[in-house]
């Protein structure tokens, strides 16, 4: 059964703190069973990963045409001059998590699709154009990948945090005319961007909040309860840390310094330099909460998959995998016997316990239509994506002042 967003009782939150849910909490009733829900999720994720690939392959040519324009506030009056992009390309806006917050003087509750973690301006995932008039007002027209359309004006309004009644003003796109679609459905009121903070320019929430620290715990895929998204603070001890790497070509992405990967105690043997940026700044691995399973370049994945299969004991590999990009699946035991699968160890910077993210069964294996499938995939790209299935229930602390991403296992389970 799905949850009616209007009946959610969100606890009062302090400043710069939101409640987040997995988006499928609101969509369960639209599917006949969990398998069909999961298949839809995987298809959505694959489309999103392909869109991210197109951004990188097009060398992030977003917002190259900019102009000084005067925006409006929510009541239509003009506000300070800002540089805003006039046009972008077409990309796929879809995310896996939904944030609840109060927007505007009436403090009406909004459910904003947390479209993607690295998203500098979520509108960059669209076919978007701006028109700036002679009086320097700025309107926009957006066509989404799913065919939905919206147009309106650049505006500012306040997010009100209920616990301390603190209003925080942000710049946003204010739609005045839109068609229905999956991006702006009845469940959501908009899209929130969580890209890396920029000191100058940019409209992501970390940038507008001036937040060097952003922390969150992603609810599990089958969790009906919410978790938290925090700015400026974290409540987790930062047990394991990776280094955040700034890629000047893709400054909104959260790249990390993956060093080595082990399956149980067997190393996937490739030089650590394999994960470095190439001369053209492609390559590397970044975190994206809108992509479900993790993707590795095919050369690496082929070795990774081979070792994983060798480490699986006495469980037959199926000839026809259950779905999508998943190519390593095992039949569940007819007697209901619990099956044991290898663990995956990700080391960041060096092979050290303090730099290891340990992924056990629920973050390595995905259960679908009577099969247990490896929740990683290979693709013909030079970069890798660390997805949300591997990070569910993990406390994540992004600190762009210290350039670290910290992991705390089972922080919100």
C-alpha cells in the first residue's frame, strides 16, 4: 500500500534539516507486487545512468550562454541581478528520494524529488530555455525527458523550518503553467538540487545554504519510514572516510578516491591508478543517489564478476538473469535455506580498515523474481558510479571544506 503524502506526520525539524523518504513509498499501490516495482526502479535507474553518461560524453556543455538578468520573488517583484543560464541540453531528471519541507509564507508542505546528489541545478536535466525581457525579468520554458513541460519565472521564496520557525530564502524556478508527468506528478512539488557547494554562483541547496557539510542516511528500499537530510551538521562519527575529488570539468559531481576493490579477501587486480582521472578529466568514480545499482567500466567489471562467481560456493548460476543489466543471478533455494554470498570491500586512498567500506549481502545481492542477483553492472564507459543500493542505510557525511565523504554503516536502520 502506498502512503498518502498529505497524511504523513513529519516531526518538526530544526533549521537546515529535512525528512526524506524513498520515492517508492508513495508509488507502491501502482504495482501488482514488489518484483514489478523493483523492475520499474531498475529501468528508471538505467535510464538515469545513461543520461549521466551523456552529460559527461558531451563534456558537460551546460549553461554556456549566460546573461545578467533580474529575477522575481514569489509575489512577482524584482530582486537582485543574478547570472542564470539561458539554455541547456536534454537530460533525464529522475531521482530515488523525496524530501519534505515547508515552502512559502503560507508554509504549505512540499515534497521535492531529490533528483540527484550531484545535481548543480536540477533544471540542467531538461530541455530548458530562458527568455529575458527588456525590463530584465527572466522566464523559463522546460521540457522534461518524459514529455512533461513547465514554464514560469525565476523567483525567490522562503523555506520555513518548523521547530525554530526559521525562514531561509532560496532562489528557485516558479512554474505558472505545466503539463502532468512523472517529474511533476501529484506526489511531488518540484526538484531539489544537491550538487557540490560553489563559493560563487550556483543554485544547489548546499550552495544557497552556504553549507560545507551535508549529511544524510538513505532509507532502505523497503522502508516505509523517513530518514533525515541535514546541512551544516552531521550526527554520525565518520567511521570510514573517502577523499572527495574536485573535477573542474564536472564540478557538481561527488567523485571519490577509490583505490582497490576486494571480494572477500581476493583483490580485483588492477593498478590503483586505473581509478585516476584521465588527461581529459574523464574516468574516476562518483556517488549518485539517483542511480540504484553501481556501474563499473566493462574491463574492471569483467574481472570483478569473474572473482565474485568463483567466490560463490554451491549455488547454481542461472542461465537467464531476472532483469535488466543484471547478469550474475542465482536461484533461491527451494527449501528456503539461507544463502551466503561474498562481501565486497571498497578501499579509498589505501588498504586500511579506516578507509574501507564493507558491503555485505543486503548491499551486494538484490532479490528479484526468485533470483539473487549481483547488484553491480558493467558498461562501456570510462567512469564508474557508486549507487544508492550499496549505500542504503549508510550514514553519509559530505564535507566539502575537508574534502571528505564519510560512511557509517547501518546508521539509519
